[in-house]
C-alpha cells in the first residue's frame, strides 16, 4: 500500500536568532538588542554567539535591567544571560536576578492556587477555562517560571459567576471593589471580570465571564472559545485552556488593547508562531476579517516580524502591506515603547487608537459608544447603592470621565 505524503499547509516560519540593528528604520540600542535576542524562542549556536557578543559590549546594565523588568521579561532574560555573567554579579544584574526569582515565586503561588481552586470549583459543579497565567507559560514556554504572571485568570460560564464568587469568598477571597451582589447583573452586561484577592493578599484571581469588556469593545467569540477548550497538564494537574486558534486571536487583541507596550506580550505571540509552524493563519485572518479584527491581528504580526524576524507565511506579509494603516500603526506603537511609555491610553489618544485599529465605521462608532457609556466596577463603587443607581448611572459615568481624563493609569502589575 502506497503512502501519501501530505505537504505542509504553510511554510515553516522563519526567525532571526538575534535582534535587528534597526527597527522601522531607527537604530536599536544594544541593550534593546540584547533583551530582544534573549526573548527569542530559537536557542541555538547562533543565538548563543549573538548573546555572548552583546554581553561583551560596553552595555548600560542599569538600562538593560530596567528594560527587562518593565517589559515583564526578567526571568527569560536572566535565564539566557546567566551563563555569560561574571561573578560576583554587578548590582544592576543582581536586581534582575532578584526580580526574576520574585516573579517566579508569584507564578508558583498562583499555579498552586490553580491546582487547588479548579478542582474545588469543579467539585461544586462549575467548569472552568484557565487562560494566560500558568496555562500560557506552560503551553508556550514549557516552564512556569519563564513567563511571569501576577494573577490567575479563570473563565466560567456567565450563569456560574455568582456561585463561583460565593465559593471563592468561602475560600477567603474578597472583591477589590466595594460593590454588592445586587450590582452584578448590571456589571455583567458590560464588564468581563471580577478581581478577587486572597486572605494574605499574595493571591489574585480574576473571575471572567467573557474575554473583553464592552469598554474595550472588540469582537471575540467567547462561546466558541469555550466549546473549543483543550486540555493542558500543569504540574500533574489537567485543566482546560484556549485552543491555539483562539489563543493567538486573544493574544493579538489583548496586545492591541494595551498598545503592545510590553515586550512580554509580543514575545508570547512570537513563541506561539515558533511552537505552531503549521498553524492555519489563513483561517484565522479570514475569521478576523469577518469580525472586524484583522487589522489588530496584522499589527501584532507586523511587530513580531520587525522585531523578531518571525514570518508565519508570505501571505501574512502581503496583507500587512495591503492594509495601509497596519505599518504606520505598528510604528506608532513601537515608538511608544522606545519612549518608555507603558501607560494605558486615555482621552484623545484612546479615541485615536479606537478609530485607527478598527477597519469598519460601524465598529468605530460602537466602540466609542461603549467606552462612554458601559458600566464599570469602579463606577458602581463611586455611585450610591440604591435601586435607582442603574437609572442614574449615566450621570455618575459623566462625572467619572471628567475626573479620569486628567489622570494616567499605569500598566504596572498587568500580565
């Protein structure tokens, strides 16, 4: 009997093994080069040679450490650098090691909570989906400690949110916001999660019922993602997580929402491309085009290509050039990174990004409308708790926005 050889659907993606000398035409500082090279998924002789050559340059180690810490890459960077560092470690590099150890400890704490809480919820009739956090670290990086995270994201069906909240409260978890359970139905119409903190404040669980809030409106197929859950074993415990198709779509939308301002989010995308060389990018981009999110996906892929040389296939590169807004948008986001701007967008910058990242007029109008009107937990906290609160919410929201756009919110602590 003859054997039919089935060719790969797409070419194996290509990668650089070292950072480029320039990004979008601007020279790259050697500290950025070293951080990007250490974040590469490809570890071979060429990578090692590139790291070794950069280490022996006249580096500003304080700047390099600050970059690794602020971009959530200290465990990965320190792991790759450690064989080349002299002893005793310089003060700035010692800080990098300390941060890597601390973030690994946080990751282990939340992985332990996952191992405890997922079976606990399941025993009480609640199925879960674990995303980001330990599932992402184990699934893409192969080691919990290489991809830091500061909370545990658990997705449950909307019908189970109130019960899951009660079960977590019985385990010592309290809500970050001062809101009552009577407010939950209103919040669930527009929000996407409840942040809960453990009794000793070392643990944080985000209880999700959808993946994106209407206030950061973008289409993501939560029901389909739930139905396509796949198992992953983390420290001998099997949990359900996002299937590859949904994971990479989520990574691109989440990165765009945060203006790709942390290199850890871009590294996630690059490590995904490396792990799934035969991924069907055509199917993902077709779905994203139908849902109005293709530009967000292409911006992430354009940044991955420019900074890491990762190319899923030639068709993706063609599409990033066909949409005339993709490369200018990616360049604008990268300039914010170069400027050290890790803040969430507010005011006119946020409105600009909403208009720029959406391909369709109806999506722009919808997203701006939800940003102005959708209920948030902190708005409930500011409002008086009364039966009339939902009816007077618009007034509370208007006052909140007038205060908010005079401030800047930091991304510190987000994963």
